């Protein structure tokens, strides 16, 4: 009984101390991501329903990635000017309409334009959400605040594609409808729960911003380089990882899906508790440990061929993910000032969006031309180098000063 009480206490501590606004934003993100159905089935829709070739379908997906890069920059800048929560609401409302319009497009040229516009609008949501969390959460709980958002997103993403598969078996049209409706549902959730005062952009004092823009902040740009290469490695989980499990481990799609679901379960069960345990430690060093674990977990793959070994390696890189991503979010938030929180978060999400475009191309080339094991071994080496990079940057990177973020919506 004493052991169980300790577990209950650990989880209660992990979720305590977070501002009410962070919980509201997590709820909106959960509703929105539970409706994420179009993107996972986009290539199937374009090839089977619209009749595009695989090459044309790939081009459409690449254009989505380019739109996400633009949306990251625009969303961050607009968040600083008009308020992060307002930009979230605008992004969700316009995205809902955009998905319904996309369902009616058939021309290749028009679809390219449509997917680009919808991507720009929908991806503007990410930096706005991150900026709102950064402004709402005090420094000491900020990693757990971002982890709560990740938990909500993971829960939503676990539900969305599963329901999307059922809807796609009926008609791809319903994927667009449900995706659009959940965007509007998230708007309703936020408007219903948030107070009018929270929705208004707050006046910003002249001395409350960073000394430079994110593009003139040398240490921050160095961090973005680390983030880009970390994303290049980590995104292989969604690109070549399933192919390797099928070819080298003999796992079928159902087993691969269960393994990916196991990753989400680990995050839901342990991320908040893990981050509560490392609270107070140097965030850059913790993120560096996470980078090493991501590289190690993926680098182990060529050494085994059983399902149990795949589960063990997944545990390693998942714990690395839990240590790196929320910590890096918090580091960026601590570096930003109130006037430029959106721009800093936009630059951060741009690094991931750029990796989303480059990683599939580079990863597939290494996988096919240099051998599938070479890809995972190179990721292991890259993880080690990134760990050293985070450690080196830790001694030269003042996370919180001179940029102190004042909080918004403090309704805890």
C-alpha cells in the first residue's frame, strides 16, 4: 500500500502547479488533434480517390511541408502582434473551412495551391500554441506545461488516424469533413472556457522583450542547428522506421502500428512524472541526454531482429524523446522575451518544418544507397554529437536571462 501511495503521490505532483490556461490550451489541442485525419491518409486519397500518380502525390505532400515552413514564421510573428490565443482561434477557424474546400478540389494545379494555403493557415497554430504556453507557465513548471500539451496531442493523434481509417473505408470525403469540424470544435472549446480578458492581447512594456530578434541571437541560432539535426534523426521514426521493421524484423503493418502506439502509451504514462523528477536540473544538459538516447535507441535497431528487441529499442528512444523535446521547448521559451515569444517559437517550429522536408529525402537516399544499417548507425553517431553539442552550448547559453517572460492568463 505504501508503494501505491508513492506512485499516486508522484503522479499528483507531476500534474500539479500548472496554470489553468495551460490545461485549457491542452484541451483545445486534444480536440483539434483528435480530428487529424487528412494528412495521414493524404497520399492514399490522392492516388486512389483523385487518381494522381505517386510522384504527383509526393509533390503535394512536399508542398504541404513548404507551407508548414511559411506558416511557422507567419504564425509566430502574428502571435506577437495580435496575441497568441487569437491566432490559434483564427488558424483553427480558417483551417476548418480550408479542409472542406480541399475535399472539392480535383485539379492538380489547384490542389497544389489549396494544400499550400491550408498548410500555411493550419501550421500557424503550432507557434501560437507554444507561445501561449510559454507566456502562461512560470519558468519552473514550463517543461511540464509543454509536456502536457504533448500528452494531449499524442492522445489526439492516437485517436484521429484510427477513426480516420474507418471513415476512409466509407469515403475519403468524410476525412475532410471531420477534420474541419474538429477544428471548429476546438474553437468552441476555447471560446467557451477562456475568459474575455484572456482573449485580449495584453499591453507589452518596452523593456519586456529580448535584446535581439531570434535571427540575431547567436546562441539561439546554434540551438536551432541542434534542433534541426535532432529532428532530421527523430523524423526517421515516421519515415524509414516502419519500413525497416517490416524488412529486417518481419513485422506486419498491424504490429508496427501497435509498436508506434506503445510509444504514445509510454509518453502518456511517464513523461510528466519523468520531467517532474528532473525539474531544477540544467535543461540543456537534460535535452542533451535525450538526444543521446534517441540516437542510441534507433542505433540499436540493426543489432536485433525480434519483436522484444524492437520494443526495448523503442523504450530507449522514447525516453530520449521525453527528455529532449519538452526541455527544448522550455529552453526556447526561456530565451524569448514577451514581445518576441511568437517569433522565437516560430523559428523553432521552422527548424522542425524544414527537417520535415529534408529528412525524407536524405533518409531514403542513405537507406537505399548506403544500406539500411548505415542509416541507423549514422543516427547513433549523430545523437552522440548532438549530446556533446547541447553540453557545449549549456555553458554559453543563459536560458532565462536577460529575457524574462511575464505570464498571461494566470488563473491557477
